[in-house]
């Protein structure tokens, strides 16, 4: 089970922010593009060794990523185009953040590629389920919401408890976990979709 599955239950928390957004005339796409900017800033911050700034930018990316959907649903403007844009930007956000972490020296490029492929494949399988008619599937062990929360926690621990174990700090070990659990989640999602297709 992943945090993504709880999205429908937390939409009410965004009510005040959605109301403010409507008064300011902001659109869901405004938040989507802003989320991309924060992810790029996070990647740059991690690459530069500014972990605290990177953590803040990841938190803002998560907030704005949630707000775009909440605002679209409130305005009744949710659309296939908006959904498509959101998923494209989410994948670029994953790339920016994870690349920034390993490019900044938290882990080797080999571990970084392992993490990145795991993350991208698990996300791909989640949306590919919808493409083949099964419906979008957020199941499995590790989803995007989980990853963002874990990055924030690992970043804070890296700041508070500096040092390395076998050459990796908390963020570095997190990339190892992302690689292992990301590929495992991809296999879980593949199995689910495959079984659903066989029933049709």
C-alpha cells in the first residue's frame, strides 16, 4: 500500500488553499508548472550540496503537485490534457530530484541509475495499466508520494546526523532503496495488470 492511495481522503485539507487560488485566478496548470520549477530547484540544490534548500524545494514540489489536482477538481476543469501534462511533469520532477541527489555526491552514478530506472519503471507501470484498459493502478510497495516523503525525511536526517555508512549518507542509502523497491513495485504492478488483462 502506498500513500498515493490516500489522495482522495486528504483533498479536504487543501480547501483553504484552493479557495485562495480561485480568488487569485490561478489555474491547475499554474501549479503544475510551478511544481516542475521547484523540482528543478531541488535537483540543483542537492547537486550544489544545499540539502536544506533541496528538502524545502521537494516539500514545495509535493504541495504544488497535490494542489493542481485539487484545484482542477474544484473548478470542474479536470481533463485528459491536464492529466497528461501532470504525468509528464511528474516524471521530469523525478529525474531532476534523483539526478541532483546522486550528482551531488550522495551516491555513485551506478546507484543513481539504479534508483532512477526503478522509479521510472514503477511509475510507468502505474499509468500503463490505464493505457491497456485496466485503470490507473497505484498499488505496490512504493509510490511517488512515498518517495517524496522519504526524500524529505532522509534529507533532514542527513542534515541532523551527518556522516556516511559504507560511503553513503541517508540520501545515498535512500537511492539504493528506491532502486530495489522501485523495481519490486514495478513487478508488483506488472503482475496485477497482467492478471487483470487475463480476466478480460
